[in-house]
C-alpha cells in the first residue's frame, strides 16, 4: 500500500499451517461463522502506514491480530479517543454513524491483541516514526 509496507495475498490459511491454526482458533471463538480469510501486513520502516479503507459493506466482521509488537502497552491504554494525537502504528477506526465528522477510536497495537469490527468500518494505521517493524494478521469472515 506504500513503499514502507507490505501486504500478502489473501487466504494464507490455505498455504501455511500456522495461519490455518490461527484461523481455526478465531473461528472457534466465533461460532456464527464457518470460514475465514487471513492475510499478513508488515510495516517495516519509518513512514509506513495504511490509508483509510474498509473491507466490504456486508454485515460480517473483520479484524486484526497482532502476533508481536509493543508488549509494554498497558491494557487500559489500548483503546482511546486520542486521534490525531496518537503514536506510531495505531489503528484508527472511523465511526460512520457519528454525528460529527471526526469521531474515532484509537487502538494501540500490542502483542497478542485480537480485535473484531464491522467490515464496513473505515480504518487506517498511523505512520510509523521509527524503523520498528509492525506486524499484523488481518482477517475477514466469509
């Protein structure tokens, strides 16, 4: 999506056993769904980000899992209303039902965090300001 980031193809659960196991684990926790698409995203240097986008307009959910990252973010700091005063690599969710144009939620990535949200929800990743790598596995239910 930009010169400082990389995204894999879809359906990594069909190519790698570890992704298949992750998909099974997520599906076990969401019995209303029976199949999932997984893909990987990496921001590998300063300046990397993800533009605002959404994954579809269906009523199904999408989400992201952070296999590693900033492990010292306290849990109570994960979700805030702090946009645009955010830190590098934050996930920003834009509320389309907001009565104001700028109602957002900021999610600070941390190792082991699993997030679900509606597929129609616009979201982005704030630019990295360091050369730390930011890894995530995104998914959507089929």
